[in-house]
C-alpha cells in the first residue's frame, strides 16, 4: 500500500503517519525501531524525495536520525513553544482540567531552551525538514482565542516562518477563519472562499512571509541563531554571507529597549530604517557590534539586513 500511492498515476509526494509515536509498540513488544527503517526503505525505493512525516507531540529525536522519519509534526519544538509564549496553556497540560488553569507563560529563555534542545539532538539536514506548525486539525486555532492579542498572533506567525524548517499553514489561518476553541469541530470550519482576501491584514502577512521564505536564501539555507532571549522578548537571526533577517518578537505589555549584538553575524541595519512591513525602526548604534533597539509593546518586526 505504501508503494502503490507513490507510483503513477497517483505520484503522491510523501506520507503522513497518524499517531506514529505508538506504531509497533505494545507493552513488552517494542518493534518501532525495527519496522520504521523498513518503511523508510520501501518509500525511498519508489521516490527518493518522498517526505516522511509523523505525528508525535513530544520529544521524538530518536526517530529523527536519518533512518526513520524526516520530521514529526513539530509540536514539541514549534507549536507548543510558540503557543505557550503567546499565553496559551501548553497543549499537553490543557488536557488536564487542573493543570490547564495554571497561568504560566513561557519566558523568552524557555523558548530558546526548548527550540535548541529539540534541534541539538538532530542532524542539520533534519533541522531543515522540520514541519513547523502553530495550528492543526487537532489544535484550536490561535487567532480564535480571545486571550491572544492580534499583535501577539502576528509575532507568532513571523516566528513560525523564521524558525529553521518548513512552515505549515493550516488552511484558513491566513484569512482569519472563524471557529471556536472548545472542541475539535471548532478547529475545522469550512474555508471562507467568499472573503475579500486582499483586504485582510492576516492575508497580507502570510503572503509576504511566504514570498520571503521562498525568495530569501538566508531563510531557506542560512544559519540560525538566537541573538536575544530575555524576559518576554526573543530575537532570532537567519543569515548567510550576503544577508541576515532578524525576527524581533515580544509579548510584553510595555515598551522596552534591548541591546542586539548584530555584529556577531556581520549584520548592518537597513539604510531606510524600516522592517520588511514598513515599520519604522527606532534604534541607536552603540559600537561596531551592537545596537540598542526600541521594541514597542506586543510588537513584532522582521528586519532585512545586509551583511558587511
């Protein structure tokens, strides 16, 4: 069956395996790491480029060493991190009636720690395959939570696109699809085809980010580094020898000024003093390696720098 759909006339591009974390595992019978390499071999024999995507919500680095999966649905290193940083309960904890009431928001230090913990266990080529999502058919849509400020949601989407890997847009998120957050049915509303997409800020946000992800080599193949992760603000850099893009994301309710060591990646701030969305950047140069940037409350910036 795996081979059939990879062959003509179907020619599918890969397989997503549901609840893959429990496949071939039953109490004392643990055959997962014997069977998954065989599955991978069968798939690769039909299509060397076929994508092997597995559903797993936890730390599954053992499956991501080049012999089994190409990526999980990256809840552990992306969705759970971003959503909790934005103020929502952790996706595991919210299943527990008591624990989901604990009002804990991930700090910036937590974000850096979780993302790097996930990536540090993987080969770099697997980093680039990570299926980075925020929402899915099993997860309430972030933008439908009243507690998530629209500007914080905007920052969450920017962070999703800048993290190393492939961003996965759950249908309708780009146009602010309706729904409710209490049950699975509310995550799966029909696509609102009649909307005037071009007039929507969210659509323009996703469209801009999608074009940049496709066109900017630094976002596809470039290096990855947290330039800043303190309190309620993170700054992620994607860079190569020609350019650097800095995602500045805060969930703070107060303005703040942060020092960014942009010289550590050879970055120079844009000459027009604006980010890719036209936002004016308020910063001062401290020395050859550091700038002090004003970050407005709940604001997010994506700064396209050249490299000196």
